[in-house]
C-alpha cells in the first residue's frame, strides 16, 4: 500500500485555501495544515514534517514575495521538503535562487494556467518524489532573465526544446508526444544533452535535474 503524501498549504485566500484542501483530501493526500501567512508555514513544517509545501508567492504582510522567501528558507532548513510554488505571478530573482543549488523536489505552477486537476496532482506527486514541475512560462522567463547563455549555446534548437520540456518535469514519452517525434529520438537528444553538459552516467534521474539546473543557470 502506498503511503499518502503529506501536504501543507500556505495560501492567504481563504476560498482558494479551503478549495485546495478539499481537492487534495478527495484524492488521497494527507493535509497536515493549511495556513495563511509565512510564519505559520514555518511553524507548521517544523511541527508536522510534511512531504510537500504548496506555497503562494505573495502573502502577508506586504503581499510581495514573502511566500517565496519563506520557501527558500524552508529548503535550507528542511532539505527533504518538496516545494511547489503556486501563484499568479512569476518572480524570476527569487525563483532562480530557489532552484540554484538543487532543483530536485521543486515545482512552480501558475494558477491561471492549471487547466486540469490531474496535471496539478501529478505535479505534486513529481515534486514529492524529487522531480521537477515547472510551468513552461516560468521556464521561459527564467531563461530570459539568465545572465549566462553560454552554458546552453552548445545545444541544437531541438535539444533546447527537449531540455525545456525536461525542466517542466516531462518524461521522455511525454516529450515525444509533445514534439511529435519518436521516443528513441528523444532518448538520443537527452543523451546528447548529457554529453554536451559533461554530466556523468547515473542510474537515477539525477542527471536530468543537473541538466535542468544548467538550463536555468542564472
């Protein structure tokens, strides 16, 4: 029997917060807490040790970037905690900092662009298992904000497309479907990306995370 994923929700909108709680409870998640401000989030994570924190970016008191800064702090203190930023806004500076050391277990979705509940649930599960789940628009803006493009200049246009989809957390099969190419072609592109980035052979998905970090390097 699979152990349910334990989730804490930090969202200042009471309606959205309660909606997320009910949605996730209905799908078998355990909600350890649902809070409306960063200090309560910090206390909740310390007390309940959830697997994933779903965090809005703009929270009290100033409604600017308190949620994202709290998420960065929590990752430093609780290394195994998955973070899924869920916001209407893209904050490139602090988002790049959140991803800077290790993108494993990090997600960033835009509220207005989540059209399917199953995609949202899948993103939580990927983050909980150490994967990534980045909205394509987030990837685009993070890459545009990067001051270093030399690291990906060695890639072909197709390899950049594949790497962008890897950053979203897509599997090789999903990438093949999106680009309308064979799974074998995706595997060859991924292998080429690893070789060009000089990433060592691994039996896990760790190289995919390292490649995403290289892609988002700022």
